[in-house]
C-alpha cells in the first residue's frame, strides 16, 4: 500500500507542478500565466495560443495547450482570461482562470501593478489504465477524481520600458480528490519570482535576458534562463536553459505590429535523453492595437520581453 501511494504521490507531484503553472520555454509569451499582475501591462490587448509537446516518442509524455487573452482596459485596469489543458501519462487536467490588475504610475519611468486571480480546475488520474504487477489490484481499480476545484492567487509587478520584476503566488489551495485522501502526499502551494531587461547592444539589435524561478512545496526548485536577441524589431533568436532539465533554441518572427510567431526546440539534459531527444513548442500571438497608437507609437511601453 505504501509503494502504491508513493507512486501516486510522485505522479500527482508532477501534476501539481503542471497545475501550479505551465512550464513553457517561451516565457515572453506567457507572462500572464506567471502573474495575474501582468493583466493590462501592455499598451494594447492581445490573444495568444501556445502549445507544447515534450519528450517526443516517450509514452505518456507531457502535452499542453493554452489559450489566453490579455486586455488593457480603461482607468489603469487590466483583465486576463486563460484556458489550459494538460496531459501527462494517465493524468488529464484542465483549468480556467480570470485575472484583474490595477496599474499605478510611480514616476515618469516606472509603474507598479497588483493582480488577483480566480480559478476553477479539475484533475483526473486514470489509474485503471496503468499496468501493474498485481492482477485486479483494488487500489488501482478506480480513477482519482478531483471534481471541480476552486482556487485564488495574487501577484505584484514593477516595470519600466527597460526592466521588470514580478512575484506571484498563483495558487493557494491544496489538491483534493473526491474519492481518496491525498493531503499528506500532495501540496501545490508555492511562488514565482522573475525579472528581466532589454538593452540596445548594436544598431537595430536588442538583448533581452530574463530569469524565472519557481518554488513549489516538496518539489525541486525550478529555474528558467532565457537569453534572447531581437534584430530590426522583427527577428527573435536565443537560447533557453531550464536548470537540471533541458537546453534549447528559441526562434521568433514579428509580422508588423499585430502578429508574432515563436518556436522552441529543446533537448533534455537528464537521463530522459536515453528515450527522447526533443521537445517542441509553438506560439501565435495577435495584438489588438488601441486607437491612436500601436506597439511603436512612442508611448511608454512595458518591456518587449512580454510583448
């Protein structure tokens, strides 16, 4: 029984990480997922589609699909909505979040925002689909079902047109299953801290480094490092490194002021590379420009990193 619960706990801990916050590689496209205070941080609204397939050719490998809308409202308010579907082995999870943020001008260069998040989600672990060494094992005969879970989160952000720093606690509640008590094995609470900058290093060339750290209770610390370059405000290229996880290449193209595309290819740096050598991620972002200006209208902008 202990071995079975340990196996389930390990599986659910991985899912807790996925449910805590999707671990995408192209962080410049998923700032709203990191922090509800990002809602409305840009001078325009935007809609984003982002999908990832990790560990190709590995049975039960993680797959995620996210659709989000980040809207700049009047009176310094921002609103965001995100739908996320995640599949990892026998576990399927989905969630829908709504974010609201208020932005305050600190001085001519800096702004600050605070954001609140409301969320509903569900988790289903198909234990009967697993192959076990014990025939008709009663502990594996029924799925783990969470039903509808309700959660809240919050975050803060300080930013200028060149720098940004954010912290958030995107989930506060614990995972609860309707048919099995897993409270002593699973705890998904934690926080995210991140920051980045944008530097002009040559004619028509920008350098945009960033760090994202994720701490989750009873889970190894996760660190995501991006070193991105942008040429002529159109072409993006750089590298992504996830501590003790993977390293990869990130490419992007900005089609005018309204459409951006991105692609990330990474390889695992752990023993999983004995089975799979590649993960893929693709993203599309459509900007909805406000009247009287766009992404390059000369008004104060948030960093291009999360544009």
